């Protein structure tokens, strides 16, 4: 199993903006066959070093992650994320 974790900082860190982007990410659930698990969390401490949103996804393989990355729905999500991000996201991918 491959776990893909991404952290996002948003330009607009208001609760409404964070929730709207959380919904964009959550909307992928059940719509991309290779996406075995998705969890989206929002930061509750709001520290200077905090990120606003964490995305945790799971796949059967690296190949499935690549399929997900190129999926049309994920491409739409990436366009949205680029428009709301404050800089770039950070990620880690690991096998478990």
C-alpha cells in the first residue's frame, strides 16, 4: 500500500476558504477507481508553522498514484489548488 500525504497553505486562511477547498478535495472520494482511501483534515491550532489542510490518500501501487495524478477530476483539483495556494504544497509518499 502506498500512502501519499500532502500539506497545503492557502492564501486566504479564513474558515470559509479552508472549508471550500476541503470540499474540493473531498469531492474526489468514490470518483477515481485507483483511489483506495482519502482523508482531508483542516488545522485546528493555527500556528505560524501550521499548514491549513492535510490530504491523505492511499493507493495499491506507485503506478496507481500515477493514474490518479493524471485523472481528469484530479487535474481539475490541481487547477483549483494552484489558484488558492500560498506558494507550493509539500508531500511525502511512503509504503506501508
